[in-house]
C-alpha cells in the first residue's frame, strides 16, 4: 500500500478550501459594460468608414452611372422633341444615376456582406443597427450627386430646357437616394443568396429605367399603376416639374414629401432586415 505524503494532503486541503472560498468581491454587482454608442456619432463613424472603402471605386461608378444616363438621353432625343416628355426623360435619366448606385450597388453590397459573414463584424460592435444601415446608405448615395448634376445639365442643354430651378436637386438627390438606398439594403439583406441580391438590384434598376425615364403618357394603364409604387417616381416628378417656367411648388413639395415618407419606411425596413440577418 502506497503512502500519500503529508505535504500532498495538506496541499490538497488547501486547494479545496481555496475553491470553496468566495471570490473577492463575489457578492458585489458585476462591472457594467461600456455604454452603447449613440446613433449620430456611430452613424458618422460608419459613414466615414464606408466612404473611405468605396473611394477607390468612386470614379468608375460615377463614370458608368453618368455615361449610361447621358447615353439614354441621346437615344431618346431621336424620339422625343420637347415639352412634357422631354422633361420626363431628363428627370428620369438624372434620378437613374441615383438608382444605379443607391439601389443596385447597395443591394449587391449587403448581399455580399451577408454571404461572406461580414455582418458578424458589425454585430460585435456597440453600434445601433440603424447606424450601420444609414451610414452605408448615405455613403453610397453620396456618390450620386456629381453624376446626377452632370446628367441634369447635359439633358437641359440637349433638350433646351431651362436650368433656373435645378437647385431642386438639393432635395431630390438625398430624398430619392435615401428611399432607393433603403430599398436596396433591404433587398440585399433579405435575399437568401448573394446571386439573388444581385438579381434584385438589377431588376430594381431596370424598373427605375423603364418606369422613370419613359414618359408616363406613353405607358399602358397597368404599367402606370406600377410606376406609382416605385419610390424614385416622386423624385422624378418633382424634378420634371421644376423644368417648367412657372412650376407649381405645392405639387413639387408634395412629391418630395411622399419621397421622404417612402425613405423613412424603406430605411426602417432595411434596419429590421439587418437585425434579422445579423442574428442568424
């Protein structure tokens, strides 16, 4: 029979007593976690981060979006001479730049982010979900301003439209961009696969092209109803009315108000989609 040394017995008793003894401060409340970041500072941080990431691709994005819109106006110049139809073509082509970036590319970005597990990175940060969605949407929508302005100016010269009230773009760009960016983010986050997110973004941009650029007077009645559902339509209408010599500003403000309401709804839906995708 082996004999256990006395030192081992005393050492084991000491370990047992140490294990049973309460930890220092065990009865005290646990230390509080760091405070969650507030919405506006978190939004600014996400916006700057997304803007710096997309800065490399800024020139190609602006060139492609602007080039296709100007090309569409040149093609439509052989069909449309002037008047109400010309205003619709120029306004629709200008807002199409917003749809290309804010809807199409943002849907692809969030679809890729979800497929690659990038949402897990944002989920570990003490950042409100709304800040992630709004920051990314604002960064992508920021790239649309130069291209939209260039398209509107070129279209005004091409169709000989007055440029007196082009300052309306100051309201049309952010409101249309917010509405379409929220829709694009929601599509990218809700799509089960990255390929479907890309497809949804392409279909959304095609809808903005067909329903926004083509004059509403030449569309069948069922298609005109679908035009009323598209968020960018109201931005197109507001910009088209501004080309009139004496626009009805109440109607313009009403169109912009609808666009702002749709922006709130779409961004809220995108925030809900982000929370839903982040917990999976």
